[in-house]
C-alpha cells in the first residue's frame, strides 16, 4: 500500500486518495476547511451552471458535465466524518429571545413595519432577478464570443478597449468632482499635477508645437500564449517570484521563451476567468471528441483551455493528454478529475 500526500492510503504510487481528488476538482488543498469547501462549491455551481450557456449547446453540455463532477465531489466531501464534525463546530448557538407582550399600538406598528419590509424585500428580489438575468446574458455572450475562434481575437481587443474606456471615464469623473465633503476644494492626485499657467509670450510657440499625447496601454483580459511578462503581471498581479524564463504566482506558473508565454501550469479555478487558450486555424466545429493521431489544436478545440500547457503534454486537472510532434499518442483519463472527450474504440 502507498500513502497519499495527506496521509491516507492509496493503491498505487503517486496517486491521490478520493478526498484529495474531490478537493482537487473544487480547486482546494488538503487542509481546506468546511467554510472554504462550501463557499468554493457555491461559486463553482454559479460559474458552471448550464443555464448560462443557453445559446451554445456545446458549451452547455460541457458545463453540465463539469457541474456533475463538482456536485459529486461536494457530495463525497460532505459525507466524510471529518467534514460533518467541522460543520457542527462552525454552528453558532442561537441567542435566547426574550418575549414581550406587545400593546395594540405596538402590534399595528409591527404590522406596518412588516408590510413595509415585505414591500422592500419584493422590490429588492425583482431588482436582483433583473440584474442576474442581465449578468447571465452578458456572461453567456462573453463566453460565446471568447470561445469562438472566428471572433475570439477581435473580441479580446474590443473588450480590452472597452474596459480601458470605462476606466478612463471613471477617472475623469472623479477628477471633475469640485469639492470634498468638508467643503474644501479637492486636491489633485499626486500622479496628475495641475498644469502651470501658460505664459502669453509663448503662445505662438505653443500653437506651433502641439503637445503629443502618448497612446494608452490597453490591458489584456486573459493570459494566453504570446503575452509578455508585463502583460501577464497586468492580469495576474505581482508574482511571488520570477526568473528569466518563468513567473511564479500563488496558484499558477507561466513559462516564457524569447520573452513570450509558451506554457503554464495553473489552478483550474483560474480558467476561464484569467487564463484562456483558443485553437488556431479553423477546427471542425462539429468535432466532439479526439483520438490517437488528433492534433494538439483538435484537443484544445474539444477540451478547452488546459490547466497544464507544454510542448508534449496537455493536462485538464488530473487527466493528461500526451503528444509527440504535435499529435496525440496517448492519454490518462482520471475519472475523479475532468473527463477527457476521447473517441470510443
């Protein structure tokens, strides 16, 4: 018998136990608490709910499969004795209520307050439903345009430019606010000093030589192949460590060649919010699986963005696809992780 990293027994060397496999599906480590499991589970259910992909049957089917694995992992973790013990430990005792007999005026006031609270609650629920439906439609449109090879490149540039425009408008709005709450004139930010009063004698030269406004930097919405180190940092934030050919973050590592991203190993939770890989060329939109001899591009078109990207291997969680010369030569389909869509023999 062999031992998992968490100390549980496993049947083969290098394998993980069922608990660690379930935690890996949720993107958690072996020391995750009950609250972390529950909060992560709720977020993943919202992210992978099939109703968010109504316009794309292929994405809807993939989300349904992903949601099944998430639900199975959560159900297994919830059934473990240690999880139940942590759940009981996190419960807070209900405070004892002191009952008071209300008067007639108090009863009427209570009924009025209850009706007012119900009215406010109904309006809030309706507003949340409207906002939720709008957000779901926008997210579905974003996912569809981002995953479609025909629109992905154009849409990424358009989305980046839109984000930059919104950020610029918000900054300009803040600068137009004339006064602070104390009534004094708001001071300008240190990074944007007030321009000096122009000298009348230099009006001619100023007119002849207009100021040159530098082009704004457009931030990238995702990390993908070909980005520079600065662009990766603009998406992921400050790295834990860096070297000539790598950037290491708390939950990701990106590898570079000639200053551009060529591979990575990331936490599944970063996909597709921060890391994205689109197939190149024109893959067959009807393809739903891959097999021995399929190209690397075919695997990406079918499976989506991998959690590990290298020259000779793609990984989707604990499932792996092995390549040689850009063609599939084998795979390891881990049933406790994301399933591979391989053709039936």
